[in-house]
C-alpha cells in the first residue's frame, strides 16, 4: 500500500525557506504571488496490514514535529 | 567518588571531543564516551552532555533521528531522576525533539548558517548550570548553526519566563529566536539546552573563558570534589 504523508508548517510558524522561494520567484519576474509555504512529502510503501492507527503513530512520533508542523495522511 | 560524566556521540556529532575535553579539564572528573546505539549509560553519572554536530545529516529535522536513538531512552530516565543534562547546539535540537525541553529550533530567520562569537545575557543565575554567573551578566560565546531559531507558542514562552527558565538570551540579533532565547531549562531545572557553545570558550587561548563558568557551576551543584 502506498501512503503519502504531507508535512507542513503550522500557521504562524516562520518559514524562511518559503520566503526565499517567494523572493526567488519574484526575482524571476513572476507576479501575483501572495505567499509561499514549503512543506515536505514523505512517501511510504507499507504492508496492507499496517493500520491507520499505526500510520498516525508514525506521524506523531517521528515524521512530524507537532510543536511546529501539521501532517496529513493520504492513502493511494 | 569524583565527578562522573557521559558525552553521547551520535552519527554526525562533531563537538563530542571538544565537550569531553572541556568537561574533563574543568571538572577533573571521569568522562565516558557513549555511542548512540548503546542501550545503557554508565552507573553513577553526575552529568550527561549531548554535543553539537549534524546527527544523521540533519535529515528530516535537526535532531529528529537522534532523539529516537536507543541511548535516548536512558538519557530520558536519568533526566527524570534529576541527573544534570546539557544539550549544546545539535544537542539542544535533540532535547526538544525528545520532548525533554519545550519548543523547537527552526531554520535561522536570515536563512544563513551563522558562525561567530555572539554576546549573550544570562537570564537566570538560579539554576545548577548558571549559578556562577549573575543575572543579566553579559558573556561572549560562539554559535555555529543553521537551525537555531527558537520557536514555541506564546503560552509556552510566557510560562518559560514566569518560571525563570530562560537561561540565556542573545544580546544581539542572531537567528530570529522568539524573545531572543538562546537557552532554556526544563521544569525541574536539571536539563538545559542552548545553541551557543560554552565548551568552545573555556580558556584564554580560545578567545575567552565565559563558557567555563557553566561547567564550574555544574560541578559545584553536584557537590562532588574533583
């Protein structure tokens, strides 16, 4: 089973990387960009026996740091 | 029995030897070098140090992998028993990732790696790590980091200040840290995480010895004679 975990910074957490990308895009001449936030995509290939609860556990214990990040699990 | 310490080495640690030399030189005690994959710490420890570096290449998040390594379970147990635990730089990141300290260290606001001596002010002298300083004392200690931008929510920051748990603050802009926080203590006061490197400032040949006081404070608090 393919699983995608999307990790993004919480609102209010400064994102220097997103800001740098924003700045670079504007420097290239792209107009109308209001904001850029950079996140992380983690793709897992797991056995069908792996439960939703186990996936959630993986996110909470390692894949995302809930002090600063949100996560979303997407199963293919 | 003399002062007994452990310095943990993770894959990618690079300040472990400096830390061990500083602890040994200043305390005159025994320093055990412990590998991250070890399941247990030596008995009778007075002090545990998590050094700087780039454990696991800073993959995923700085300190995230190291915080889940086998030895950290033992470090968490010793911290709960009241053993003094110091995390410097990557060690601070590991302590936050392990949940021993609140908050997180984000990418520097200026996006650049910062490597220079910075001025700090001592936030409190009421801790076993900082008793040798006086409150608001200005000291100089080097930093060398890319992810040193301390973040915690407002309620946590308020609590840290109300409980006198901000050990050090930057006296100048360095990395965008909330409320200029450079180092924080846990609730019990026996765990300190800080981005600046006190182990690199222990004798005049290194440009100053402001970091030495921290280790002397620990030695005095532990109450063993060197």
